[in-house]
C-alpha cells in the first residue's frame, strides 16, 4: 500500500487585505516528491489540490475564498511559499488590486487579489519543466520530458528562481525589485526502494548510496520565451514591471535566498545580498550608489527602514547561531528545519562543524541616511 502525504508548510510570511478582509498564504509541495511514489507507480497523474497554491481565506468565517495552484502535481519542489505582495496597479488601462508572487518555478505571477483571477505570468528565469502558461487560466503546460521516475531521471530548470529573499515594490516607478537565481538546474530521480524512516526527511529521491547503475537522464530544453542568460545573471536583483511583465534593469549581485530588497520614496532601492553586502541603487534606472561590505557571509536578513529624531535609518541583521551538538535536546519553539533541496540526496545531515568565526555570529547593522551627503 502506498502512503500519500501532502506538505502544507508555511516557510514565508502571509499577506492581509483589510478592505477585502482576506488573508493570503502560500502552501508547500507534495511529499514524497516523485509522483510515482506519491500517487502509485503507473497511476494517473493528479493535481494534488492545494499543494503549491496561493490561498485567499476570509478572516471572519475562515472559509476559502479562492485559490490559485501554481504547479499542479508538482514533483520538482516548487512550493508556493515565496513573498506575497499586494499592490494597486494599472494594467491594460484598468486599475487592478493585485497580489504578486515570484515563484520557485520561475514565473512572475500577477493575480486579482479579490477574485483570484489570473491576470498574467511570465518567466523571470529559464524554465524547462513547462512550455508556458495558459493565457486565460494560468495553468502551466507541463513539459512531458520533465517528468521522472525510478527508471528515468531528469534535469530541469530552474532549481529555485526565487525563494525566501524578500522583494520590494515602488509605487512611483511601478517596479518590483526581486532577488532571483536566474541560471540554475537540479536533477531528480525517484528511488526504487522508498521507505519511511522516522526522524528523516523521506523525499523519495534516489540517493548517492543506491545500488545498481543509475538510470538515464532527460535534459529538456529551457523555455525560449525568457531568452539567453546574460553575463553576470546567475544571482541578480531584477527590476520587474508587473504591468507589462518585462524586466527594466538588473544588477548582477544577490540570490534567491537570504537578504532581500527595500525601496523608499526617495527613488532608492536597498538590497542585502546573501554574501553580506548592502547595496543601494536608483529605483528608476538601477544606477549603483553604494556598496558596503559587512563582513558577514551567511544568515543575511532583508533591510528595513525607520525614522528616529528626524533621521532615517537602514537596519539589517546577519550571521548565524551555533548549531547544537548531535543528540542534544532541541529548545522549546525550535526553528523549522532548513530547506531540503540543497541536500535532497543526503540520507542524513552531517555532524556540526567547528565553531563559527566571529564575523559569522549574529549582528544587527544600522546605517543612517544623511541628506546633506546624499
């Protein structure tokens, strides 16, 4: 008997529209990842309702108002937990109340946040798991060559176009500033010997220790609508116009996880990169104004701003705490486990390494904006 599971885990924040009295959440992917295991070998491919979806819930009744499923029947770890952004945008000569998400699966989605109507979706990175979206429903046209099993693997793009790096919107420019990983792939092969092991993530992928010759791999071509990847465009900050679904400019630094972006009314965009740098650009043209190296190398949070005694400040956090020793009891309210994708084929996490260097320990960085020197 095949055990079927669905992971409904919220990795990122939610969004709330007080006028519509709707709260929006993104859901996780199905587990195990391969449909061959989740549905049963040789069975019909199903959408697995509500996985990889954006949900709109009435705050008064708790009832589902609408949902939009980004990746039906997902088996590539394309959960829909990324930043959910609300904005009022003029699209095709109409003022629209929208909700926007740049998904792991490579698409920038613009939906009507009141009705859930699909407005538009375009790739922000090369996409090979699908050949496009239905222009009316937004349903992806899944590439048959992107499916995999225990007898045939696949390498698809993207790995994670956008994950937990926060994006920003500037009403004056009409642009969304989103950190993405624009050139990435990942390989998937289902394990022929799936077992549920308590305390271990059972993703259902073939591991490096599996016996026997590995099955052949399919490598479908990337969706041509995105175009070629330009030099320096692996990890970038992309200034995207959601009304036209076009990129206005990009800066070649950043990544899809860690750090994030912030835009201010003074035509500025601040970005914290996963590598520990604080960047500043003009919001309209992307001209670099500032680059500060914090000395941190991991655990970067997004920037935020506040006003105190007439001065505006930019603050960010960076660094990581020490991992507990193996076998140690986790403290109450322990954080959730890390995203599994990067270690998807590891049967067990490695033991903790040596103590972190001083520059990697958690710190709060605060900078002031001096109008006289700007």
